C-alpha cells in the first residue's frame, strides 16, 4: 500500500519539465554558515536544482509546473551515512540480558549478538531479503532520508556476503526510494568454525577478490575492536580493499579505546564511526588526516550507555557526522529522532545537528554520479524535505512522528 500511495501522488511532469517550489517559509540551504532564507522559490529540472529565485514571475505556466508549499519550511534531504540495512530476524530478547549486566561480548559468547542475526539471515531467500530491504527504505524515506549507506556483514561467508551485495544492488534500481551507497562489511565478526586469523585469511584470499570482481561494493568497512578484528587484521583488509579500488570506512572504539582511531588516521579512511571511546589526542590526529568521525547517538540510547562528549568535540572544531546505525540492536531508521537526541538531550543546536546529517554526512557518503548532496544550491541533486512547520528547526523537534510533509526526491515530488 505504501508504494501505491506514493505512486499515485507522484508528479507526472517532474522528469519532463521544470518544477517550481514556491511560497517557501524558512529554508536552511546548509550551503554556508549564513544559509537561512525566506520567501524564495526553487526551480528543479530533471534531478537537479536549477536555480533559487526571489520571484517566479519569469516562468509562465507552460514552462513549468508550480508547487505551492504553503509557507512550509524546506531543508536538505537527510543522509544516513551508517546503516545496516539487510538482515533477518530479531534480537529483542537481548535487552533483558543487558539489564542483567551482560556485555556485548558476553552476549556474543552465549551465541547471541551478530552470530544470531547471521544464522537467521542465512535462512531466508534473496526475495525475502529484497522485501525486507524495500520496506526499510520506505520507512526511512517517510522520515526524510533521501540517501543512505547500506552495509552487509550478516552473511560472513563469500557466498552470503555476495548475496547481500546483490540484493542491495537490486534495491538501488527501485524508483522513488532513497539512493544507496553500498558497503561490503565481511569483516564484521567470525562464524564458529573460524578464528579471526583464519577468517582474515579467507577474506583476503577469496571473499575480497570475489567482491572486487563483482563490482557491487562502493566501500569496505571493518569492525576494528578488541575482541573482534585486531588493528593488524583490520589494516591488512583495509589496505587490500583500497588497492582494489574501494573507499574505506571503519567501526572503531565503540566499547574501548582499542587503537582503531589511530589506524583510521594512519590510513586516512573516509569515516571512522562509533568512536565513542577515542581519545582526544587521536581525535585530533583523525581531524588532521581528514577523517570524518561518524557518531551514532541511537546506539548508546538503545544500549543505555553514556553519550559521547559532543560539546567538547565541537569546541575542538573536530568535524563529525551523525547517522542511525540501524541494526538488530538499534531499530532506529529516523534521522529526525537522531537529531532530537542530539538537540534535546545533548545540547547541540538544530543547525549543527542538521549539518551532521546533511552536508557533513555527504562528505563521508558520496553519490556515485558525483552530484553534490546535503545542500540546497544550483547544480546539487534535487533532494529536499518540505516540513510540516514554517520553522526549519522543526526537523528535529518531533521525535515520535515524522516532521516531513512531502519530499523532492531526485527531482520527483512525493507526498505522503
């Protein structure tokens, strides 16, 4: 029903002529620090923003279709730069184990954690995985996500990781859903028949070459953490991935400062995510190396952990993005909820939080076509959210419901 409802309300002219969004209230373009404007109009042609205008007088009705947004605010489309999109089953029972004092590692040793999801994911067919992914993308779109990164990591064998990548590739071709940056994360954990040494050898000798041959992945990611992939194993996998042409991403220092941030700085990876326990000295090294820190506020929220010190990091001018970390332990697909956690629980300004899920996230999660995203400016992709309110700050002020009235997605107008 969701797809049918959207299709019925798509503009039939969006791909053949200009679309003019006018009567805009406040608009945060995120194009620069002084990016707030009012009373503007946006001209969209094909899938790009053609112009931002003070007046629509230059266009005749035959030149364009006009969409009156009725004084509502507009912000860029949200970019979810860290998402574990494809997996089956659930692990809701693990919350009780955490309340009993069990750690993430202890739950994994009991047969839970990542391996439980791997077992359930391997049982379902590709068609069911496709349906799962499609439904999750629809939900993300309803909350204003126009682009997201989708990781594998719940296959943990060459066969099953390639199957997940193949399903993601199919989802990329679905119209009127968020676009996808595909990340191979075979180095997520190990199955019982492997040690981390033996699985690292298998990744380097078989899985990674097959992934590169398939041309299905944009990036590679490794879970570099004490008890999982060591710094040395992570470095071997990442260097081989880069040599094969993949961009590099990392999970680092989620549970302790295990040296992952140091490696991220040394390798100049595009983004080092979680980074909850990374030392300030290492954070500065990452900054100097051009590494984006990817904070995931939903993870400590779901696990009952303390928050990272956002204020201190902001005061050191360390760039960071934010994302959902949607996964079996963190059922959050709403970027506005992530914004609410940052603003209403951690003292971040709505502007800074919005930057983290738009133009900052765009730096760590680029589009394959090279179009700029995360900003509203001529030449950028036409991805923006029309909010329910005239106030742009509303994007992160309704954590229990979507603040999004409608979306311009790749130049196509979608109403909910």
